[in-house]
């Protein structure tokens, strides 16, 4: 029973990774992480966008922005920053601007 449980551990920890599912190479994964880091750093430095409120995920050069910001200008600016970042092929801006405030 213990051996069966230990044998299942590697399968459990590798099933969610895009690299192990052959959707993305290890090199591309590293590139995507670098792109996400550059976008996130630029968001933190920008005086308009609250970088702590925006999540950044990158897959094969496509950046997805998510989270909540205070207004449309912040959402638009976050999209501009992401689009201008080296290595970004396209941007999905899924940031939510609350209504009814």
C-alpha cells in the first residue's frame, strides 16, 4: 500500500504542468516566466496601475491579465504595458472593473 502511494506521487505532481503534457517546451516555459516577470515589474513601476492587484500569466507568449482595478483607465494601462513588453505576442485583458461604486 505504501509503495503504491509513493509511486503515485510523481504522477500527481506532474500532471498539471504544461511542459510535462507536451504543450510547451522547457525553454518556452522559461521564456514565458521571464515575460510574466517583465510585465509584472512594469506594472509595479507604473504610477497609474496598482501592480499588486493584477495577476499575470503567460503561455506561449500570450499574456493573460486578471484581477481587480479601480477604474477603466487602470485596466487599459495594464493592457498597454503588457502589449509593449518584449516577448508578448498578444494580451488577454481579463481585469475586472467593479461597477456601482
